[in-house]
C-alpha cells in the first residue's frame, strides 16, 4: 500500500496538518467497502482529534 512509505517520513504529518478532514475522508473513505458506514459527522469527529498534538503521528504508527 502506498501510504506505508509516506507514513514513515516525518513529512507526512506536516502535509496533513490543517487538512485533517480531507485526509480522514479521503483515506478512510477509500478503504470502506460500505461507503455509508461513515457519515459526514464521523469524518468530522476523527478529524477533530487528529488536530491535537501527537495524534497524527500516533495514527501513522498504528
């Protein structure tokens, strides 16, 4: 998967910073088999928490 290499670089969190909602919707939305499983409110919820310090890096290390 393309994102494994990207997430290993310290650059990734800088690219996502300020664009958390776009990242969450694009990343999760593309992986969902059932596209209706996540609502716009779900994407907003996850994006909100990615804005907190250290959260984007933690997501990438999962």
